[in-house]
């Protein structure tokens, strides 16, 4: 996907710096050349030796190092890349970038570059929400810097909230999206098309504080929305609660439960393609109480009733049936047979079937899927969720053909 692309990765000094190692590995696996600059603080979290070994390139740290400057000066370093990525980007480097401060190799390189920059902020939640950081982020956005994340979740310091570095797999997706926008070389086969994607779990309320949920991470659905948008589709992502950042270039409608998900999907119609990747709860509590159920007395008996089936509703929509409807099937056994039967039962065109027997798919980076359509079954090898998304987006583009 990224063959021949050159990324200059600036690693600044946060606890998330260790994730840069995984990012380097993934970028190289995609065929990307990765050259790294580390701040002095980054060197306290990961060793330059590890970074050099994984990137298979010298690592640059010191602007006053004769060796670094003679091998490759900071101006050349900043120019010899298709994209400059700062991951993790600490509040400090963000502030320096916003102010144009150049007091070490990393900040000097960032000031000297004429290449597009993508940053992935990672810091304590309070530092992220601090007025100064938010002001600096606005400044950088105004300067044309692309920003991915931060994600929400548990932070290294024990607090939780917004501030996590987005996962390396999602960073690769964001980097690929930025490179394809910049290069403008990828044929945008879905330009003029509208796409709807559902993603994530749903939370079905029991009372104002409790709910029934499932283990879906939303990673596959979000990656599909990103891939469709990259191919030029006007993409609406209707997502249940997840920790994932909004995919670049996608309109996101956040919902809590199945009924709200269906309403948001219907509001998005008409679309050319609908991909239902959400793990919608099959049942909801019949009588959600308006006040918190008290612990005193006997445990409550919850009566469950069926939720609307969004995939089946879209597949049989009387007025705006999308030209192509794609469903997912997570099966534990007889995957192909069950998925084929599900395709007919739901009335959709394709089913993307995966086995969750080993519990490997939820929240994982990889996925092994088969595509079942009217013509039969196509087995794909084990791929990253981003690759599954890319292949699926291309298959969708081929199936829809050119807009009339
Ligand atoms: O019936 P099952 O949940 O196995 O079907 C999975 C497929 O149906 C997925 O594509 C899922 O997004 C979709 N679905 C839905 N609404 C539901 C249940 C499942 O759209 N209420």
C-alpha cells in the first residue's frame, strides 16, 4: 500500500514513544522507508539503537553532532520525505511547532521542512485539554498540519480520557490517507458515490447508569469508512461507542443504541453502498427505567425484546435500497454455510464472514475473512484490518462501476 513512500518520523518524549517501534515495523511492512529523528526526551523512553535497528536507518538526535550533520544535515533530512510524521507528539513539541521554536534537531527539522506534516498527539488528559495545548492545536491546524487523535481511554499515568496515542495500525491508516491525498495519484474510484458504514458496538440501556454491551472495538468498521473515503466516496460512519478517533475525511454520527443507529442510517439515505460492520445488540431491555434501579430488594428481572435489524432493514428498504449492501457475519462454527444462509435471510448482497471461534477478531489488528456473494465464496488471506478495508473498498468500487 505504501511501497516506495518515504516517511520522516519524529519521535518526541512521551511514554507512548515505545509505540513508535511498532509503527516503524508496520510502515516498513507496507513497503515504506522510515527515517527517524528523536528528541533527547524520547531517548529516555526508547533507545536509539532499537529505533535504528527497526528502521534499518541511522537515527538522528543531535543538531550539534558533527556525525549527524555530515551524514545528513537537518535541511536535507526534512526535505527527503513524502510526509513528516510526529508520533507521539507531546504537548511540548506541539507548543514549539505552534510557536516556530527551533532549539533541537527535531524542532529545527519541523521548522525547516516544506513537506506535509501529520502529528499524533499523546499526553495526559489535562495537558491535552489545557487551553494552551488546544490553542496550539488550532494554530497547527490553521498551518495545514494534519492531526490524528488523540484517542480516548486509559492513560499511562492511571487517569483516563482523551490523550492516548492512536494505535499504530490506525496511524498507518492515517499516514496512508495523508500520502494518498498529497500524492493525488491513487485513482479515486468512488468519487461521486455516497457510502454508509456502521461500526462499533451498541449500548442498550437498562437504567440511566447501566447498559448491555458487547466486545466490538469498531476497528474494522472504522477502517472501512476510512478506506471508502480514501477512494473518494462521501462517507457517513454511524458508530456506536468506541475509543477510536474519527477516520479522516469521514462524517461521523455517534449513537448509543440500536434504535438510534437505525434512525441515523435511515437519515443518511440514499447511499450507493451500505456496509454494516457494527455489532448491533440483538436485544434490548423492554422497559428501561428512568431512575437508577436500587440494589435493595430482589435482583431485577430484565425482559429483553428484539432490536431492529439494521442490515435487513436497509437491504429491504422500500424507497432507498442501496445498490450494494454488505453485511458481516461473525461465526464460531460452519462459518461459510452460516454466512451464506445469513446473506439470503438478511437480503444483503455480500457477507464478509469471519471466524471468532478463537476470540481473535475482537479488538485484534488482523482479520481472516471470506466474502460470500451470489457467485460463491472468496477466501482472503490473514490481513490487517486496514488491508481488509482497502480490499473491500476496491471490490465495492469495482462492483459499483462508474457513477452514471
Ligand atoms: O444476525 P447477525 O447479528 O449475526 O448479523 C450480523 C450482520 O447483521 C452484521 O452485518 C451486523 O452489522 C448486522 N446487524 C444489524 N442489525 C442488527 C443485528 C445485526 O445491522 N440488529
